[in-house]
C-alpha cells in the first residue's frame, strides 16, 4: 500500500568499517528520524556486526529497533540481500536507506527488486510527501537533479554522503535489539581476495582540507607536488576521474559521481577542469580554491577563489608561504 | 561462449554546459544542435571488456542489446564497428522514459528471447540517469548472480573471476556462469571502431524487436520523475591578482589564513 495514511517505518542499512560505524550511517539515521516523524513510523537499523557497542551507538543515534547479525559476518551480496529482504518482510519496513557508495549501490537494487519495491539512487535529499517517499537525485553526470516519487513500497533510497548532519547521540535512548542469523547457503559467489588500499595520510571523507589534482597535472609526478602541500596543510589528497583512469593515482582517490563525495572546509582543485561529474563529489565544500592555466575552465564557476597559473610554479611558493607564516 | 552486452544511447555526457538545457514542462533534456547522442561511456567500456575476452577466446560471440528509439541503431552500429558480432534493438517510441524496473523487465524478456547466454555485461550506470539499478535488477529477474563495478574480468572454464572496485580497495570474486557483471570505468579506455569491423558491420546480423514481440503485460511505472532541473550556481569566483607566482601564493595563503581555513 502506498499513498495511504498508515504509519510507515524506515530501515537504515548500517555500515561497519574497521569495527566502527561508518560516518554515513549517522547521516542516514538523521534522515530516517526526520522521515519517520513525517510518516509516523519507527526507525530500524540492520547491522552485520555483533558488537554491543555498535548496537548502543545505533540506538543512541536514533534507531528504535536494531537487527544485528549474531553469527559470523559476511560480505557476500547474496547473503546480505537475503537478510535485508527478510528483515523488511518480517517487520513491514516501507522505506530503506542505504549509503550511496560501493556497498550500498551494490545491494540496493537487489533489495528493491527482490522486495518488489521501487528505488531512487544517488539522492542528496529525501522526504515523505502525500503518502509517498520522494528522493532528489543527482543525474546527468551531476548537471541536473531529478525529483523522483517512489510509488511502490518498500521505497529503497541510496543517499550521497553529506546529505544530512550526522544524528546527535543520546545515550539515554532505549531500543529493541533483535538478533538475526545470516544464511550462508544462499551465496552464489566466493570472495577470493580483498585488498585494502594502504591509505597514506588522512582519509578523504573526513579531512577538513582536501587538495586534488586532475589532467592538468600532466602526469603522476604532479601528485608528489600535491602531497608536499598536503603535508604542510594537514590535508588529504584526491583526484579527478581522468587522473585515476590515466593511472596517475589510485582509483580510491577519485572524487566525483563515481568516486567519493567530500565536504571539506577547504577544497583546492589543481589542474581540474571542473566537469559536473567531478563537482558532484565536491561542490558542497565550504571554500573552493581553483588553480588552472585555462581562465575559461568551468571549475572557476564553482570556485570561491581562482588563480590562473601554472601549479608547478605556484605550489612550491605556497609551501614556502605557509612555512613563513608558521615560523 | 556467448556474451550479451546491454548498452544505452544517451545525450553526450561531455557536452559543454551551455548546450545542456532542460524543458521543465516535459522534464526532459532539450535536443539542441551540437548535443550529440552517443553510447553511454560505461556501456562502451562493457563492450571493451567483452572484446578483451573475445581477443583471448576468438570463438566468443558478442551480442549487443539496447532499448531505445530508432536513433539507438547508431550505438549498435558503433558496437559492431568495435568488433561485436550481432545486435538487437528493442524499439520503443522516442520520448518514452522507462523507469529502471520497466527497463530491466524489457531486457529480461529480450534476453529470454535471445535464449542461451553465458555472461551478461552492462556499464555500472548509465551516463544520463546515473542510477546504476538496471544491471543488478536484470540479474534479479533472471535469478543469476551479479557482480558489480568490475575493473577486470577473466573467464576460467565455467567460472568467471572478477576484480571489483569497493570502498577503499578492491575485491576478487568468483562465481559460476551464467552471471551478470557491471563494468566500472577503472577497466580502462574502450577501443575505437576499426576499419575492418566497420566495413563488416553492415553485414552483421541486426534485429529489431518491438514491445509486441516481448511483453504482453503492461508495465506499471514505480518511479515517477516529477521534476527535472539544473541546479543554480550561486558562487562568485574571486580571481587573485598578482603578476608572479610568489605574489599569488602570498595572497592566497594570507586569504586562507584570515578565513581560518589553514
């Protein structure tokens, strides 16, 4: 039933990275609480982890009902999909929130189709209007936004990071905890190997300052120059898709529609033309500084401060200047 | 081995912003002169992935499948000129916007009509709607395993081994055929159509099916696009003066320090 006045509960798919809840989970809980206020339902959270601290954090951040996996954990898409679909069916959840990252983007369509619901991915906001869940999507390579009304529940929504402030923690909140058992027999694939990037320095998603390079760097050696500035500033280093596709840097450094979404206080874009594909991942930064040799580069339309010039001359001078100020 | 590659025709995602406009009455991108229709780049890379398998195993057959208006024949021609063997267009009226469920359902029926296959490939998302739903949705309808965001694919006997991009790293996953794999941009650049294949393209088997050849049941739209628009940019860029790099650097650092950003 959709478009009716019955109360509707929201399920957040929590993510655990290195034994801790990922930042996106707290953003999803904040959105879920707002949706639940409008739809009159409760907030549930499913987590593939059996640490008590994880459950406590989820409840403190707004979840009323936790479903946690008590047997050993799995990353298999079939196993996770089956557990989520079962939890939705058993508890009549009508909206499902995933983070829009590799984890969520992989699982969300499977869950939507198997639950016979509907889906809006890549959303930067969500609402409940006229009895329907609605998502505002980033589309056309970041050039446009589409508002999509989901006419069939469960309404599955993947949300871009930075779409909401993280939920406030209230350790006095109470919630129900229900253990679930994942069924490993449904797996149709096998994980052979998993390589984690050796992330030197800061994580892109949480850094206050990010400096990123694109095609204009001219080659992989340009990233060495960026790293020297990053060290001085305490910044993380990112890249445009072109720079990643050219093999100049690791794909996990990619910022943009198919990479990471970041919201630093300061974003310094070096030799990046500013295609909407890229800006979709960084346009929400508080201050954007663009350095580019081409005065007509579209990046200057999104930047607060622009410098037309050669980064090879500029960046070493910037390092010198910072050193002077700090001394 | 038979590989089916699902492709989509889109408005050129690399178009200059000035040529990208939206008719807010119809919620559609306006087709203006200079805004080309191209194969969605992720799908082009899916064809590339299939061709790399064919390079290793020349008896591999590659069928490209698209749903679209008559103009979508161009993307099939492009795929055949890259080296694909056969092409199928599921012809729908121009201007019909299918949601992801309807698209996956159409593809499901088309794949059933094709008959046997070992592998289905698709781009990780289309370069227009950027949803990334149809690939996995099709696998769900076909009840076959799906692996997303591939950057490398290798078929070993009846298995397929996929290196896939995940958050902060990569995974190697294997599954049994038949399977569906979505291809990510990390797989590398697609080859250009070559002269030999382009000459042969017009003689390669190409079929055109209509909705009547497929579904008899009406498709109910579950995702309703109620508004499509271009977000307004409110920023104003302040260009730093200064005639030398040293001067510009000094201005910038002072500015950022004053704003307590560094």
